[in-house]
C-alpha cells in the first residue's frame, strides 16, 4: 500500500538533544573547575555515573524506564504534568536528585561540598534549558514532507519536559497533525499499544506508515513489532545486531527523503 503517514521521534531525530546535554555538562563542569580543584571532564564522567546509579535506585525507575525518561532528563525536568502517581513522586524527588547527583560527583573526586552540589545542579538545569538545538536539515526535511503526508510526532518522555523541548523550538510543533507523548498516553515506545494508538489517530494501517528514529530499542523495535516500515538514523556508526533489524538505515536525517518518496 502507498505511504500515507510519516511518524517521527523527537530527541536526537529532529532535536539534537545529545548536543544540548553535552554542552550543558561542559558549561557546568567548567564552572565547577573554577570553584574547586577538579578536572571538568572527570567531573562530568563522575556525575553521569552517580546520576544514573541514583536514578536507578528510586522506586520510580521501572516507570521511567517504561515511559522512556532517562537519568539526564531527570537532572532538569520538573515533572509537573502527567496523571500517573509516579509523576508526583518524581516531582518531589527531582530537586534533591539534582543536588545529590552533583554532590556525589564532586565527592567521587574528593570534594565534599553539598552547597556547591546544589548550585551546580541548578546551573545544569538552566544551561540545558538555554540550549534547544535542531539538526541543520530538520526544517528542510519537514518542509518537503508537510502537505504530502500526514505527520505524527511520537516521543517518549515526561509530558511537561517534552512540551518544554518543543516550546524551545516553537516552529516544529506546527508541522505535525498529531503529537503523542508517552507520559500522557501511559506507555512508551516500543509498546505495541502506543503505535496502535498513533495509527488510530492517523487512520492508517501499519503498511501505510513509516517510523523514523534514532533508537533501535524503541523506535525501530516498536514499529517493527506492528509491521510498520522504519528508518534508523544511526548517528554513531553502531551495529544493529541480529535481534533488532531496521528496514532502512541512514546516517543523517536528510537521507530519509528519497526513501520516503519512493513510497
């Protein structure tokens, strides 16, 4: 059947989230190195490790894993939206999680300073918010597709945070006929249910849609599970392995256009 709809992931597909996070860490760790005797690169590695470990220790971790909210999003999210009770738990945990992650990162390098940990945690959140990046071809690709296909944004994450990311690049949302956020729906990619929900909104069969995303374990696995074609944007030259195989593989966003137009 002919292609009627294109489904896009958001983070590291249309928005360059990796760059935003890396620059926020770099700026915050550079400030820390001015305050105390620490190596900025070593501090980033330590904070990333401590944040991940702490995040996984919370009883909210299974929920955040299912919805698709990673530890570094937790370092700047407020979790003010979402009906599930786990969002209220996360809302209470978030301020302390920011402080504790940075305090433990400093401690791993021999610096015991909770006040500095607090300041760095707040700085990182502000630095991340100030850096909304898109790929240079994002709008070129969307311009080519808009009007020729239905477009749906299918993103994992906390409702307030994903909306904040979209608000940071306000031109993006207007391209889409539908925006589906896992934290609002109640399950995240790769769950079959969220793909079925998206297809229902679009009024299509799986064969009439194609999913574009950067993550094998969510975008590609989920779309493949419902029989939908997909395009994996492999930014980092990874191997797909035998368990999850994309239908198409590209290295950057603009390469999806000839695949889509051939239908």
